[in-house]
C-alpha cells in the first residue's frame, strides 16, 4: 500500500470536510488548528525517524483528531476516531492499523494519558502550542470558543486560573517536546502567575512564581562509549542551538524519506521491465521467424526495457568512498565523520578521537552537519536525475513500441 498517496487523499478529504461543514462557534478547533497539529506531528515523527506505516498512522490521526467537533463536541475524539475508521475501511486499510489510528486520536482526550510512542506523538502535537510564542494569542481564541460552545461568560481572571492549572498539570510525553517546548511553556506559566498576583494582591504570596521542575525522565543505563572525562569536556563546549539542531534533523529525515521513495520507484521500474524482457525472450523472439514483421517492434521494446533497467539500477547503485581519513583531514576539518563511508575502515580509537575533536569544536560540528546534508542532497539529485531518465525512456519507448506493433499488425492485414 502506498501510504504517501493515501495521505494525500486523507488531506483532501479532511480539507473538503472543513469546507462543507461550517460552525461559526469553532474559532479554534477548525482547519487551521488541524493543519498546525499535522505540521507538529510530522516534525515530531521526523525526529523519531518513524517507518512508513507509523508515520502514516501519526499523520492520519492528526488529520482526523478534531473532525468530530462538527458533529459531537462533547465526544469529538470518539467521533473523529469513527470518521477515520470509516474512511480507512473504504480504502482497504488493515483493521490493526485502523485501530491504532483510533487509539492515537483518543489519546488527545483531556487529561491526556497516551501509552504508546505513536499516541504520545499525537498527544504532544495536539498541545504543541503550549510551548510556542503563539500561546497567548491562541489561548484567547480558545476562551472565545469555550464561551460560544458552552454559553458561559467566563471572566478573564477565571480563565487565567484555569490556564495556570492546565500548564501546571500538563507534561509533554515525548523527550523531543520536553526539550524543545518546556522552557517556553514554563515562561508562559510564570507570566500568568505574575499577572494573577498583580490582579489579586491577596493571593500574591500564595501563588508561587517559581515554576516547579518536572520529574527527570528515567533513561536506560547504557555503557558509555567514550571516557567520562572526555564527554564532560565536550559538554562544556558550545553546541548548536536547539532550533538549528531541529532544522538539520528534519532536513536529514526528509532527505532519507525522499531517498527511500526513489529506491521504491526504481524497484518498480526494474520489476516491470524484467517481466517484459522475460516475456519477450520466452515467447515473442522464438516466433519471429513466423512473424518477421514484428522484429523491429520487438527489438525496440527489448531495447527500451533494457535501457530503463540500466538507469534504474544506476539510480540505486551505492557509491562507497575509501572509508578512511587522516589526522590532517581532522585538523583541517575536511572530513565528515557523520557519514559511514568516511570511516568504516578506521579503528575505533581513531574514530573516537576524531569524533571527540569534532564535538569540542563548534565550527567543525557545524561544518560536518552541513556537509552531511549537502552530501545527501547531491546523492538525491543524482538518483532522481537517473530515475527521471529511466521513466522517460520507459514512457516514450513504450509509446513508440506500441505504435510500431500497431503498424506491423496493420501492414500484415
């Protein structure tokens, strides 16, 4: 099943749903919010490098998670899960996948209690805005929608207190969102508490300004690969800012996904043309003595299939560098230690020394990340150029071959 094509259909379906279902009260839980959640879900999914199926599940759940607001706001998660299930069943998606999508949608129900990694990603994507600069603006819109839906004129002070309780009790479930969003979310909470104390001096001393530190995340014990003192030394040096790290991570993930798609397309070309060549060699070529008029069309189709396979193979054939680097390469920052082709023949000690030197040097680290992304882009460009040639040869060659067969058949009659 082509999950990416199906995701395009899901996007179109949900978009059309929002266009055909209107509710003036839903000023927050609308198409814009859904698209923002999808964007956040894709960002988190790319960070964890999900496989195609898991990526499909997360993004699908993000598209459907709030669609139920138009039919039953009180049970919108359940209605969204049902709507997603009906759509996916029509598309022939496996029942286990449908159930996983439904569970991810239900995981957004407040208070959130996601269990699996996929559920945690969708839950964090839904409340991603709590740790962004758009929080204050969106919080006002949510209050406006709450008043319209429930016909309750909740005051700004009461809404502020509810928001404070939400921020105090909410915790992001993925490490990625904790690292990326917790600091900003804590600043929002601090400002709200300060505002509450300013409006009501009586509770100034009862509402602490300090933000409670979340409990540390338990991490599995792993035997260190490098000496402890070297790691601590590396940690003391400047590292890329979080936003830049995210940019490199997402870009690299997108490149890998495009590379996988190119390999899949090349595999299709190789498989289809291998079948054509097998049929030509086993059936048609043996009978050319009886039907000589088909010699040119048959040879044309055989040549087209062969050239198509050659370019498809060239698109996927790996190119491996020497696998070694020198001390001079490290000192001059010429080698990219993030790519296995540059070190797979080196010893562990030499590679460790090079990596520690790169980790201690901010400029070296940036250059390595840039080289890694650039190298991926160059390889992708070469892949897609050869793949395009393969598809063009197959498409135009097939047209010429069919025309030639048709002409040969007409001439003989």
